[in-house]
C-alpha cells in the first residue's frame, strides 16, 4: 500500500473528521495496538496497528472501515501513517453481508493474549499477531446461520499479483468457545490449476475456549503448498496459550513455532521454538508481574529475555508499562529497555 509522508496524516485526519461529522452516527476501533520501546542505545521505536469503523447510519447498514499501521517509527522523518485497509461493509438483505475491501480484510488466528505483538522478535515489515492477513482487493460474503454458524467467503486478488484467490472462513460460536476453520486455494481457476499442477492449497484451525477462570487458544495453519507436495513441520504456524485468573493471581503460558514463510515474508529460520510465560497479581482493572521470553532457532543462539510489567485498563484499552533485560543470546537487538503497550478495542 502507498505510504504517506509527514504532512499527509493531517489531511487523512481532516477527511475522517469531516466524514464522521457529516454522516457517521458512531465510531469504533475494533483493533487498537500501539507499542513504543526505548533501549539501552537510546533508540526509540514505535509501531502500531489500528482498525477504525464508521457507522454511517445510512440505509442497507453501510459502514466504512479504515486500517492504519506503521512499524519501527524512529524519527520525525519516518512515515507516520500507512494505510493498511479500506472496507465498505453493507447488508443489502437481511442476514446477508456484502463487503468490499482494499488491503487487509481479516487477520486469521488472532489472539488477544499469548505470543503476540511487537514486543517479540521486532521485524522491519510486520509483527507476529495471528497467522496471516487475508489481504488484497476483493469482496467478502457472509451470513449467520442458526445463531452459531457464520460462513465467510473471500474472493480477492492478493497484493502485487494478477491472480484471483478463493478463501473460506467458517466460524462456530458456542457459549464459552468458538472455532475458526480456514481453507483456500491460490487461484479461482481451479480446473486449470489442477491440470497444470499449479493449484496450491492452504488450511488451518483456530480455537478459543473460556472456562471462567481459564482461557485457552490454539492456532494451527499450513502454508501454501501444491496438492501433491509433502508438508514439512518447519512450514507450519503453531501458537497455543493459556491464561489463568484465580483470585488475585494471574498467569499466562504460550508456545509459538514460527513458520518458514510468515504473512507474505520469507523467514530465514528453521527449527524455531519460542515460549513466553508471565505471572503476577491483579487488582480489578490493574496488575503487575514478571515475564520471560525464550527463543531458539537455527538463526539464533539460545536466547532468554526477562522483564517486569504493570498495567491498568481505561475505556476498554489496556496500558502496559514494562522493563526487559536480555539474559543471554543474540535473538534480541538490545540488552535492556523500557516499553509501553496500548491495546484493546473501543
């Protein structure tokens, strides 16, 4: 997507202000994630990922969404604003949604806790949140069946390609859990792809369960691969985590295996294994604790980073302030530093 220079954000904000005041009844932020870090070399970096939705109040349930993101902003000359998506969501008929999107349509395997965010393995072009973005230019069709089944069909052309992909996401939502089933192919010309042996498949599942004091997530996704090619363990995305809250005590443990190809970028790693653990005390809408991040792969020596944090909630956003120190290894670029993470939805 095209980046904006330093002055253009003001025009973007001015346009949003006019649009909101002219047509919108409500404004929401379904995804809000901002991370700022300063390390022992006095390097200040900020990354963010924000989705904004405007309820226009117009007929047929027309809503307009904007996505913004930027990674590793470190100077006044950086690109502060980068469009990541434009969405127009409509409901032309009862219980039938027809949506148009440019850029990110959906993040598969998105979890609100565990091994997510800019704090882990900072990269130049992306962050580890979920498996991947369904992204490009296309349409989304969806509905809700029997109050618990929610099928979504995406027909789109991925960024920088001339192909038309076909992906399906199927949700089953229960009282304390939901399942996300995913499958797709890299070309809508399925017959020709089979004949020419160029058709590639992809599939995966994401599970969330909430048992009052215990929450659990599991995401397992395969990469794009031809139908006759063997699947290699290093190619899979795997993330599982649990969160326990009992009285004043809370604890998180997560295991994450980075795939060799992640969200459109080739990774130069094999045999990757990452683990994250935190434990602390919570007092209603605030808490503090300690955390540890461990990683190993063929590209890094065994690395371990510890830290301490405190957080509080305000207006559905969590403000987390922390300190980290690298005990060993070369997976992390700095010895120690401080960070502020703001996340949630409004």
